[in-house]
C-alpha cells in the first residue's frame, strides 16, 4: 500500500477513536457507536473492502483498549465495513456502500455477536438480542457517512478517482 493511503486510513481510525469519546450509546453489554458506521461508509468508498475492514479493525481494537468499546466492537464494525466495501466495489454507489454497512452490521454482525458474546464475554442471549441496537447504531451512522461522502465530493477532497463518481 502506498504511504498516502496508509496515512488516510490511520486518520480515519483516529477520527473514529476520538469520535467514540463524544458519541457512544450504552446498550446493555454493547455500546452503540454510530461514528464507526459513518467511517465504515467513508472507508468503503475510499479504500474498498480490505481497506475499510482494516480501518474498522484498528478503530475497534483501539476503542476496546481505551474502554470506549466492548468486545462486540470487532464483529459490529468489521463485518459491516467489509460488506460496505464489497457493495461499493460492485456498484460504485455510496448508497450501496451504506446498504452494505447496514446489512453487514445491523443483520449479519448482530447475529454473529450472539455466539461471539457467549464465547468471549460469557453472555448468553437470544438470537435477535443485539439486532435492534446494532440496527439503530448502523442506521444513524450510514446516514452520517453518506453526508460525509457527499461533503467530500463537493469539497473535492483528494482521494481515489472513484470518489467523484459516487452517488
């Protein structure tokens, strides 16, 4: 990876960690973090699935170590970021990146979180326990992420050439 891209990825992770100090909604054993989902959409558009997944993993890991995220931050962010990147890669539409983030986090990650929480956190819950919280967090985050991408397009923020073609 080129240095510019690595720096941009690190900056998005830093913004995500700092944002977790401002916007974090406790939901039982999980903490909803809409800023992470917004960053996932931006990272999906800028870096694709692998880059977005790396940004999400770094951000979630730092949040766990700093106490602003629970262990559920990893499946709750990485799955959505990867799916957002895949949806964007095949459609070149910001809306599709947002849809991928919502499906990845709100549906898939919320279901993965059940056995994950049992294994790593000793929390046993029903199959749909995490879904409402993950969906609310993801929905607010993807709206913010779509606004951020639109702002970046209008401000002509330097990024990959595909940023100017999103809608």
